[in-house]
């Protein structure tokens, strides 16, 4: 039944009455994401496109059985918003906001881990199971339900992958965008394990990038997987010690460059390409071999 979110999820938006929140509500209703409520301090009792607004997350859990939160509040309010959601019993949280102080992120990641919560972000494009639930900024109109799972730090690169899949009429099970900050909650390895166990995912596309060591941990998981993994590492030609796009995309030592990560993934059994468009050829070959519909 895909991973993380699905048609049985009960989604809320923290920051629902802001302009960004309102835009997401409208799209969620149009494409039937199971949104049940939203929160905004001192605005309880209002509604946004018919979706009830509460003052506190605990109210949404008690009255609407909410289990998933999409957070889009200002950076300095994210800490309080995430803690409130976790303490209320929310088990899946996507922090869309960027610019969250690193020391806040460090504390929130540990707090979420302690409470068994999937925390995506900060600075996450979100999570979407095509045709079932969309807690992301990836527009439903370009998604086709299917058997390919995508895990990525980058929302922009994910859009490119979605366009490739759409051009080949290949559908998607779930897209999980982890976030581009130096400190984020859910890791590549977490999602890879979920995809391996998911009956609705046959192939995984893995998008990594320079900086950090998340790809090394993921390579250990890929070694144990039976499902094919197609991988791309962004930033192959990036200079050392220069931030490239994401706050976390900076090479601090030789083990954080693209070449090393590509080698690690190849040795783990992933099929690695040098450019994003190379994934198109891998997918075509997979179709030709009769391994994908």
C-alpha cells in the first residue's frame, strides 16, 4: 500500500491560514488527499475551503484522529510546531519550512527519533503516494500511480525524475523527499528499507548528493536488497568547501564527493548513472527485459 502516507492517512496543516497553507489545502481537496484539519493559533473555529481550523494539534488528534502533519510556519516557529505535533501523538511530520536554525533541527531530530516519529526535513519538499495522499509540493497533475519508488534530498531533481517517468508512461508508488539541510530526520536508508518491504514498489530511484555521509549508510542497506536500485549523485563537478544549492551540499572531505559515493553505491549493487537523463535508459532497459510494466 505504498509507504509513509496513503489514502488512510489523516493529514493536517500547521500554518493552514497562511497564504502557502491555503494554497496547499485547495490542491489537496481537488486531488483528494485525506486532509482533515489544520491549526493556527487563535484562529480556532474558522475554516479554510471547508477544512476546520483548530488552535492546537492535540485537538486535531482528539477530534479528527490526525496522524500526519505538514508544517509550513516561519523558521523560528518550527521548533514549537514540531514539538507540539510529536507531543500530541502525530507519527509522520513533514517540515516544509527552510531556514530552521541548525541547533533547533538537531534537537527535533533526536526528539522525533526517541518518540518513533518519521520527521522529514526541515526544508523537505515532502512525501507523496501517487493517487493516494500528497503531503508535498509536487503537483498531483504530473503523477501517475505505479511501481517506482523515489527517494531524494532534492525536490528540484525529483521533478526531473517525475518528468522522465511520465514521458515513459511509468507510474510512481511513493516519492520521499528528505530535505536539503545539514541536519534532517528521515534518512535514505530508512526509506530504502520501507521500499524493499512494500508490495507496491518494484524499482527504486535513489537521488543523493555531495556532502554528508548518508549515502554510505544507504549503501549498506542496498547490499541486502533484492529490488533494483537506480542511483544518481548530484554535484559531481562541485568544488570542495563550496556550498552548492542545499545547505548540506558541501564537500568537507574526500569521502563526501560524488565519485566516492558513486563507487560505494556501485559496490553495493546499485546501478549508478553520471547524469540524470541516464536514468531514462536504465528504465527503458528494465522495461525491455520485462521486469516493469
